[in-house]
C-alpha cells in the first residue's frame, strides 16, 4: 500500500505560507505579572513581660543567631534565638549579677557585663513600615507605637514596644534582568555583565 505524499505537501505549504502552525486565539489571555516589590515583612512577635526592652545586643554562636534583649536596671535580660526568624525561641530570662548592670559586649554564649546601667534610650517613638512602590501615593502598611528599642541585624530588624519584641525582615525584590543574566551564566556559561 502506497501513501500519497500530496496531503503532506499541502500541510507543509499551508504552514510555510501562514508563517507557522495555526493556533487558536486565547480567549482569556493571562494578565502581565505585577512587578516585584520590596518588602519589610513581620516574621514573628514575642510577647515579653518584665518591662520594656531598652536595647538589643546581637551575637552568633556557630550557626546560631542570638539576641540579648536588655531592660532597665534590675530587670532580667532575655536571650532569644533568632536563627529561624519566623520561629524565635526564648532561651533564658535572667538577671545580671549587678542590680544596675548592663551588657557591654557579647560573644556567642559569653557576655561582658558592667556595673553601670545601659545608655539611656530616647523617648518611645512610633515606627512605621512604609510602601513607596507608588511614589505619588506612599502608604503606611504597619505601625508600631511606643517603640523603646530598635536594632538592625543583617536583613533582620528587631523592635520592642509594650507588646513585646517584633522581628521584621527586609526582602528586596528580585531584579528580573539580574535573574536573566544569572540564568544565562548558569545555562550557557555566558558572562553576567
């Protein structure tokens, strides 16, 4: 049995004339994805008692990240494991040996404590997370009132107020052009620049 080549010739001719295979138009075209946005996101909140936190002191111990949350003289110091910012753990709540002492320096699980109280902090303040993605219409996305201590540690920001300790993270938006350059470097071995 011999197969005629005529139908194949017609299909090839139609494909060549039309510039490619025939395709149905999509009745529901996908909307363009929104451009990536920078964020400052709330990772976690720890409700702490024993008075307001006046200062944070950060340290690392091997692959763990810790923060000492210090209060006014005579109040306990709280040691918090922030290795996983979304699930911080309070490890201890202890008083310093001196009634008016403060932490001068920390190195992992070791601390240098002095007799003098910690530096006096400024008056409690209001801290706002702002969204400037539309520069003509900036908006407040979150507000923290009565903030008594703030510390930036890498991409984390710690705030303390009457509600406890808030752990925020900075999340810069991914740059689509940089992502494309990186993909070309990985796939094709091209220069990234």
